[in-house]
């Protein structure tokens, strides 16, 4: 018997994170996600994921120095992005950009643990620079060079718009990066691990992961959530819109999860950020629509006897949109943050590697003989 979608199959041991699906709990290396979101920066979380511990002040300064120094993307890679048609989806452009980075990384083929640690930093540092450049180039604008005095998430916002984010926006983006940094054996992480388990290189693992994250059943859902909020338009339209979509047997984006059978713990953290943003800017519309959708879904799913809760993508959509980020860039933000987790998993995989090669159950015909071509059909 095959397990459709590998549900319930354990394919590796990991020390990076644990999801308690029934309780709606997420832990990175022993720390609850709520604790990290409130008390640690994304850079500290990177240190935790890559080196096993939260950093001391000196360790954080050393890591930060390298994350800052590695932010620049060389002009050859920017030129490759420049040549892409502006209609290219930003995730497709990121896939190309991440792949091109390998050609200019002198350690691209060096699979030693030390080189992989350096590449994890380089990739994580450069991904926001690539994403911001992709957005500016497709809008006919020149990329903005990274600033060295801002945190990784704040610098990302700066490179998108050219203006320094205020404290609240910078903090919100930083928390969003922390919430998206790692999440067990999700589809894109699995793709990264499968790729490097063949002893292919770290950039290839990350490129596989970007391609996998792009799909709407995974990271691509946050973009679709915003499309849904825009299609609904006003809070009073939410209820009939959702009921009609469910009637048509459509999926409501940003709801449901393979592992969580309770509320995704990242969703309420993002909801709180969405509330803070709405309070500051006075625009509560997207949040109100989201809350109405959540209420209808609760009711509908209770009726059907199978509750489906919002996942991380549901509230991230209104948060990013309120920050002024275009909706087709949302999945790139996810990719920027998850590069920390992908690269940590790649290094973990290579510590005790074995080729990942499951089997398929053949259900086709047997005993056929090749006929001359004129007798076929
Ligand atoms: N809206 C309506 N019904 C849903 C939804 C949804 N979002 N999600 C699941 N269901 C229903 C299914 O129709 C199915 O019902 P059935 O048993 O009557 O056929 C049941 O719940 C189980 O769904 P599966 O597809 O078997 O669940 P699976 O674990 O394979 O899929 C997934 C999980 C892909 C996340 C799914 O819930 C979904 O499509 N959600 C919408 C897309 C989304 O938000 N993805 C982001 C996930 S989080 C992340 O990757 C960051």
C-alpha cells in the first residue's frame, strides 16, 4: 500500500524543529516559536538553526558581520535578472537568480561542512537582495544597494522602496522572517534534502526548494490569499463569497495543513502583527475580511465535522500587503526566510547522508510485446 502524499511517513531524524500537530505547537531546537518571535531576532534564529544554540553577544556580532558583508549580489547576476521578461513570476526569477549565484560562488562545488556553513550565510544574506532587485527591475527601476546598518529584514524593506522602514514595520518583518524560518519536513525542505542527498551542491538544493515552495498548496498560498481578499473586496462580501466557493468544492487558501490539526501557532502571532499594523495605519479592511472568512470557515467546517484552521499564509498576506508589498512577492519573502531552514536541513542531511530513494507501486499493464510501428494504434 502506498502512502498518498507520504502522509505520516518519517523520512529523517532532525534536531531542527518539532511540530505538535494536535496541539498547534512549534518548537525550533527546544524553543517555543512564541518565545523566539518575541525575544529573538531573525539573525539570532539563524544562529540557532545553523549552530545549535542561540548566540552570545560576540557570536551574534560575528555572524551579523558576515551576513551584512554577504548581502551584495554581483552585477553579472543582476544582469541575468535584468534580461528576464517583466512578466516572469518573482519566484521563477528568484529560482533563476539563486541558480546563477552558484556560478559566481568560488565554493559552489565545495561540499565540506565549513564551505557549506559559509554558503548558508551567503545564500541567506543574498536572497532578500535578489528579491528586491527582481521587484525593482520588473518595474523599470534600478536595484538599490543593501545598507549595512540595518537588520536583514529591515534592509529588505529598504531595498524594496528606498526608504528606511519605521521601527514597527522593521520589527514586523523581522518577526515574519522568524516565523517562516523553519518548519520540519515540509515539501520544499524535503526537496532540498532529496537533492543534496545525491551529493549535489547546496545551491542546487536551494533551487529545488524554491521551485517546490512556489506551488499554491505550499508557499504560493500567501499570494492566493491576497487575491482572495481583493476578490472579496469588502468585509460584508466575505460570508457569501466563502460559502459559494465551498459549495463549488474550492479550497480556501490559507486554511488547512498536513500536520496541524489545530490552529497553526504562527497564525495568531501574525494576526496580532496585522492588528498592530491596522491600528497604526487606520486600514482595517483586510484584517476585517480575514476575520470574517475565519468565522465562516469555523462554522462551515464544524458543520462538516472536520475543523480546518488558518495556517501561516492566512494572516501573512494582509500583513505584507499593508506593509506595501505587492502580493506576487509574498512567496519570495517566505523563501528568503526559509533559506535559513533549508540550508540548516541540507547541512543536517549531509552529516549522516544516505540517498533518498523511495519506491512506487507499479499498477500498469504487464506482458506486452513491441509491435511494428505500422501495426500500432
Ligand atoms: N479549504 C477547503 N477544504 C479544505 C482545505 C481548504 N483550504 N484544505 C483541506 N480541505 C479539505 C479537503 O477538501 C479534504 O476534504 P475531503 O476529505 O472531504 O476530501 C480534507 O480537508 C483533507 O484535505 P487534504 O487535501 O487531504 O489535506 P492535505 O494534507 O493533502 O493538504 C493542504 C494540505 C495542501 C495544505 C490543504 O489543506 C490545502 O490545499 N490548503 C490550501 C492551500 C494552503 O493554504 N497551503 C499552505 C499550507 S501551509 C504552507 O505550506 C506554508
